[in-house]
C-alpha cells in the first residue's frame, strides 16, 4: 500500500509541469530568505553608520558656513565694537578736562545756593586705558538744595562715581546740612572724538525739588515754586491792594504778577516780608557770611524795583557769589494771571 502511494505521488509529479517549475522557485526563495535573515544585523549596522556619517557631514557643513559668514561680517562687527568702545571712552570725561568739571561744579552749586567749604583735587591714579582723579567735596546747604544739586551734578553724561558720603547737621545753623562727598572723575588716555550717539541722547527732565526734608522740623510742609527762588533784584513792585488796614503788594517778575503779604517768603537769602504798604515792600534777609549770620533789609518801592537797602551789622550791599544759602521754597505768595 505504501509503495503504491509513493508511486502515485511520483507519477503525479512527473505528470504536473507546474509543480516541476514551482519547486525550484520555492527552494530558491527559501535560500534567499535564509541568507537575508543571516545578513540583516550587518545591514542594520551599516545603515546606522551611514546615518551617523551623514549627520557629521551636515554639522561640519554648518560649522564651515558659520565660519564663512563670521569672516564676511567680521570687519563690520569690529567697526561696531570699536565705535562702541570710543563712545564709552568719550563718556569717561564727556570731552572735558578736570578744570571744566570744577567750573561746572561751582556753577551748579551757586545755582542751587550752596556754600562750598572744601574742594580738594587728590592725586591722579593712572590705569591701563584711563585715569581716575578723586575729588573731596564738602558743601553746606539745605536738604532740598543738596538733593537737587546731587541729582543735577551726578546725573550728567560724564562718568562720576560717588564713593563715601557723609551727611550731618551744620553746628549752630538750624535747618542747614553739611555734606561731605568723595567723587571719582575719569578720563581716557588720549583724545577721543565726539561719538554720533550723542545725537540720540534723550533730554534730561527738569530736576524737581524734594517735597520734604527729613532733617528739619518743617519737613511736613509742601514745597512750591514761587518768589522764594527769585532774586530780589529781579522783582518790581507795580501796585498794591488794600483790605482795611491790611496791604498786599503786586510784584512783577518775568512777565508774571505775584501777590505778597507780610510773612511771605521772598528772595533766595531766606527773605521774609516784614511790612507792606501802598508804596513799598520791606524784606528782611539772613545771610551767613564770615562765619556768622547777618541780617539785611531790602526795600522794594513802587515802580522802581530795588530802591535802597538798610544794612545791619555793617553788612555790605553786595551779595556774596556762591555764599548764600538756598531759601525755603514754600513761599506763600500767589501768582496772578497776566
């Protein structure tokens, strides 16, 4: 039986042409499949290696491109860096010398009514690329004036670095403070041209006076701009008002009309209106000259400006430049329209 089945199968194979053709093809596919399975890990390794090489080539290409771009833009970057460096070097001294700085210091102090007791220029200290000159400053004035002066002087374009600062009350002078300050001024080695960036600097805002003085008893009073900041020589009496026995004077300054009465602050030297009548205004001022306080009486006459001065304690009529103290800026005068 088995022999017959085997013979039948061989006879079937011999008679089937399709079977005879498909058998070698199937055998070849099995051989190929076996070979692929054996080589598959090697092919995967080759693929990973090729991908890594491609990534390395891309990174190298990008690095070369960045290097070429940097070399192309290097002259412009170097020019920008040099211009920025020259700008910073110019700002060390803002194109001025130490003498210009001292003149500006004295002028700003005089504008704010301060008195300089000490101004010492110490030895210059040279460092690579720049020099440093320490200044030792001791100034006397009221808190509001000192605050405005510091904001104005230290806020300039020139580089000024404030060091030690000591603030104390001036002995025997109520409401007056003594400020001692160490300031470092800088300058560049050699001449530096003015940079173009100066044209784009924003304008500085007007420095506002301090609203309160924490070192004085009157610190709670409001500070107002008024006749307390105007010299008496710039005031002119143009009229008067009467209310019963009380008189008010009309003063003209820079095209503005002000109304003052007895007790109002007037002028920069702590002036106080002591008497007002239909023809004149009498103002009593206090000045610190020669180490002592002195009083001076000034009379503003109708239509004549400053008419005469009655001095006390042999006080001269001239104002001492830079020596007056800033008056309290809370004048009670009222500005009228016109």
